C-alpha cells in the first residue's frame, strides 16, 4: 500500500487533531449532561492496558462545588509555595489565576485512575510497571476527551493541579477510596481562541535505526536516552 505523506499532511480530519488548543476562557452557557456523556463515550474508547479500563470521571457543574474545589486546591497551593520560600504576593496571584480558571468554566471533569481491576504482583518493580500502565491508559482517555471537546466545537484545558493535592480533591468531591485524581479538564464554550503552541522539531525528539528504509529522512541515528525511537 502506497503511503502519501502529502495527503496525510493535508487531510482535514488531521486538522481537527492539530487544531486543538488549550482554552482557558469560556462563555457562561451551560454544558449539558447529554453533551458531557457524548464526550466521555469517546474518551473511554481509548486504548486500555489488559482492557481493565482504569479511568474514572467525576463531573462538576455546581457553582458551590467548583468554588469549594478551587478554594481547597488554592489553599494547598499557597501553603506549599509559601513553604518553598516564594513571595506571598506572587503566590496569591497564582492562586487567584488558578481559581478563576476553575470557577470560570461551566463544567469540570476530574479524570481519575483506579487500580482496583489491575493485576497484582508481589514485587515493587512489576507493581510499579502495572501502575504506570494504568496511568498511560488514563492519559490516553484524557487525550481522547480533549480531542472530542475540540471536534464538538467546545474548548477544554488539562490542569495537573490534582496531582499535587489528591487528598483535597478526594475530600471535596467525595471520591471513592480507589479513585486517584490525575488531572482536571475545564470545559465550556469558547470565548476566543486558545493561544498557539510551539513544538520541538522531530530532529530533537526522534531517532531512527541506522538501517531504517526511509532514506529520505534527515533524522540522525538513535543515540541512547532518546525520547522516541523506531527499531
């Protein structure tokens, strides 16, 4: 089968992938549960280690709950940054910006991971590998979710804050004991376009095998410690 690189580059469907942006400002219109369910159905079509589907999702749309989550995460952020020796005024500005991003979104989807159905091992090395398999599965579901949001004409942004205060997120939202917060997706109707992003050249992040048949490639042979490789 012939591979047409120019066709891939010009494919409008791929524009939907490449055109995704992190959006942090939204119009006040609500995002309905029907819309969220449709997005999540696409999210859970992601690849899954052992097909154990370790992803879990907590949807937050109530104003009081969003405020409680933003306040709890903000208090932890302020405490941790103050302990680092950062200037209090700078921390307050960061906390306020974070709060606005959370409370300003019509809906939040807290993406969680459960290890309940993953394999169990007696040694820490394989246990950690199994945990990372679950992390990867949840991350791919998160990417599916962001792409679905973009294709639907909405805006979304992945926030990593829950990783720094999982106990706060769990307490505020009443999460089950096995739900481990991994990220928070803000969601809503776009109020302007997201900022353009820049990416490193493939020359900086990818190396081919020395005998790779793609002779037209200008990429150098793969050294040890590269970010990705084809062998």
